[in-house]
C-alpha cells in the first residue's frame, strides 16, 4: 500500500509539474510595422501603422509610437518599411484538389471542356494523390496571400477535410480551409455519358445524388459524417435541376447541424430554387434578375461572384495548353467581346441592388507559368475590368468574405482578437488593384510565411 501511495504521489507531482511548465511557457510576441494599414470595412488608412501580435492573435493596432510602448521587452519587430498592410485574403470559392488541363480541341466536341479533366481526377487518381496535389495548391495559395479558403467540392469523399486537418495540425503549410466534402447534385449531373457499368462507383467518389427530400437529408448527414464545414448543393446542371422541396430539405438538415449551404445556381430557375429553398449563398448566379437580387438582399442571402472566365481567362489557358485552330481562336475572341459588356452590367446591377456579396476564384485550372495562388489572383483585375472599384474588391475578399463564411469574429480584418493573418504589398491597392497579384509579405497565425520586403 505504501508503495502504491508513493507511485500515485510521483504521478500527481509529475502531472502537476507538467501543467506548470505548460502554463509558464513563454508568450510569443511580434510587432509588425508598415507605412500604411488599410481597413477594408471603412476604407480608412492608418499611416504609419503597427500591429502587436501575441500568441498568433492581434492584440493591438495603432500608431507605432503608441503600440511599441505597450510591447514587452524583447518583442520581435518586423519592419515592412513603406508597404501597405491588409488582412489576409479569403477565397470563398475554390477547388484545391483539382488542377484541370484543358483537352485538345477535337475532344471539346465530345464533352464539355471541363469534364475530361474532372473525370481523370476522379477515376484515374487515388485519394492520396489528390490530397497531395491539394497540399501543393494550398501552399501556393497561401504564398500568394490567401490565408483562408472555402473549398466547395471536387475533392473526393473527404479529401478537403483531411487536408484541412493536416494544415490545422501543422503537418503541411496552407490556408485555413472550410471543407464542403462531396457536392449534392441532381440525378445525372456532370457525368451523364459514363459507362453505366462503372458510373455509380465513380459518381459516389465525387457527388451525392439526390432526387427527393429524404435522399437530400440522408446526403447531408453523409457529408456531415466526414466532418465538413458546409454543404455545397447544385441547383442546376445541364438542364436537370433540384426542386424546391429537395433544396429546402438540404438547408433544413444542414442548419440543424449549424452548417451553411452554398448553392451552385446559374440559370434564373435555379437561382429562384436556391432563394426559395433558403440557401445561405448563391454561387455564380449568371442569369440573376433584379427582382432576385432584391429578394436575396431582403433575405440576407450572399451573392458569391466568380469572375473566373472574365477578361479572356479561358483564352489565356487554352493558348498556354493546346494548339488552337483559327476557327476556335476566332470563336473565343468573339465570346470575350460579347462577355465584356454583359459582365459590366452584371457587376453594376449587383452593386446597385445592395445585396451582400463576396468573390471567389472558382480556380481549378492548370495555368502554365503561374502557381495556383497566382492563378487565383487573376480574379482581381477581372473584377476591376468589369467595373468594380478596388475598395469593393478588397472587401469582397476580406470583411465581406469573412461574413459569408460566418467567420467575421476571427478573420477578414486587422483588429484586436482576430487571428494574426496579414499581408503586405509594396504599393497602394486602392489605386492599383493589381498590387494584390504581387503580395510581398504573408503572415498566418502570427507566423511569417513569406517576406520579400526589406526588414530593418
């Protein structure tokens, strides 16, 4: 008995001592100084500026003289000179586990240009290979200043959730990820022309097909089993759509688990289905009407704008990947000319309506000569070319995007209490939005990821 009591005493002392060591571990404090700090919410610029960071969170923001006085002795100072500081960027619509190569021109008449690349990702790559690809894409996004992303499908059964967890545990570098798991789609969707003998097993790697409210609830629960952060549903796909009762069931089941629902909806009918079904955000929304914009505004539904194919993006990656016939080149040039006034009107109607909006890259393409992060950042000049002012673009990927994600209490602004996610550019993004394509400094969780600016 005496020996047993002695053993318990030793164990108690060891545990107690360990607890004291953890509690007394040194606080990590950094002070970031820069020539300017932009607050996207107000548009105000603090110059000069300093941010005091303690254990990965922002503790104080203000003029360097005041903030430095409040810093403890031995604080590490990161001086970014005349650079402009901003919150870490948020891509609210991405596909990190895809890197689609456009098919040869002859293949485009047989399928949509997206389908062969997606099919190869699903059927020819193992889940492990896809996650490792996602790890590369995630690192490249982070290095371009995207410290938070929402991955909305095309990642296998749980690839994006596994990648999210690996990043959160420090195993691989990358942005914070909100993972959606498999998309909920109408019957048929995406791969209508598959061999029936193999179709079901391939489809279930990527999608959960739903045709009734009961199937919808079951599909949501199946995604939830893999610990997703949100549900992604497809309201329309090549003329086949989800009904309002099915959409309502999806939203109700997701909301019961406190998860938001993002809905792919491009046609007028699909957008109305998403609105009537209670979606939290509508993705793409190409054919949205003014009446629908007003309904979205009144219901608090976010519009997630995806300018992926604007400003000749497809032409650029086609030219970089394949040999184009004069006929295809001519068709694409005509399509680009037709798209410019259409997207300009689209942006103006969205901004005039007062609907809440964010912006997502919808990036899933292999872009020769660019990292994934650099390809993602092409959305900034595309939005500006369509008529969106720089401050609204910055809000769409910071404060507004944080609200879309439901994470406005932790990211999207450089404010006390939020994660220390910061980026810096050399110039002024309010006068030249392409500065966001040249992010020079990246910090996530108070840890420097990249610093190409001179330190003093």
